């Protein structure tokens, strides 16, 4: 068969990613003082609430009640605005072209997580919302010799992900994310995820959040 019978072509014109799973990883710049304020607030709250630990996905560690976004401290307000901006920009990007003038109201819930040596979060999802995510305040000082220590892992929702026979493609099944200070991640709430055991000195602090989306005029 000659080349004329099997002509070359640009596959990008024929390719689409169906069943997409959006993930945003955004590093907010100039977050040092913001993170210091959040750390002070969260550790103070953890000390006050030491007898009122809440267990959700955490195995060990401390999680605050889920009403952090209602507090009035400037660092919480900044965090709320960052979440709003990230979700709004993602929605604008996901909406098909003809709908870009649509507007939405976001209902945000958030809570703090404090992990010390040996603490982790079991595999879980965040039911009854659309988007979930996390903001990293401090990674602590994880032991570099411990694999995956304190890392977030998102789990491939496809049952047959082990059918993929070659590594390093956009279809990779295992995805790990470092908890860099100032980093915010956002994903659909149905994505299963976990945090590997934190092994190191000091504390690992993150703020998790859920977002419900209400479309204006509907
Ligand atoms: Fe979670």
C-alpha cells in the first residue's frame, strides 16, 4: 500500500478528551505573610478545640469544624476570595463558548487540617458538592527518605485504569501533589483522594474546602 492510500494527517483536529477530569494546581504568589497569619489562626484554634476533635477522613491529626469561611479574619477573607477566583475562572474555562455570559453564586465551606508525625487521610470523596480542593499553609518538614510522605494522591476514577500499558502519558493513573505553601488545588468533588502519612518534624497544615455552585437566574 502506498503513502497515497494512507495519507498523513494532524490527529489534533480529530482528537477530543471525553470524560474529562479537570484539575487546577495554582501557586498563589507572595503568600508568606498570609500563610503565617493562617498558621497562627489554625494552631490557636486547634489548641482551643483540642477536646473537640472532628474525625472525617483524618486518621489522627486535627480537623476544625466546617465553618472556617464564616470567620472574619483578613486571612480567611483572602482565602475565600482566592477560592472564589479560582472556581470562577475554571467555570468560565469549562463552559462552552456560547455560554460565557452566564454567572454563578458560590457557596463555600472550608476547614483546617493539622497533621503531625504518622497522621494521614484515608481514601474519600466530598459528597453533596461540585468542587473540592485544598490550600497549603505549610508542609512541615517531611522526612525526604519517606516515600510519598504527606503527599496528596488523586485516584483515577476509571475502573479499568490498569489497562493503560505505557507510562508517562496524559492517562497516567497515579497522581501525587506536593503541599507547597501557597498552592491551591481544585478538582471535582467525586474524585477519590487521600493523603499519605506525614512523617517528619513540626506540623503540616492545610485548609480544605467544598464549593457548591448556584447559577444566577435559575
Ligand atoms: Fe478530602
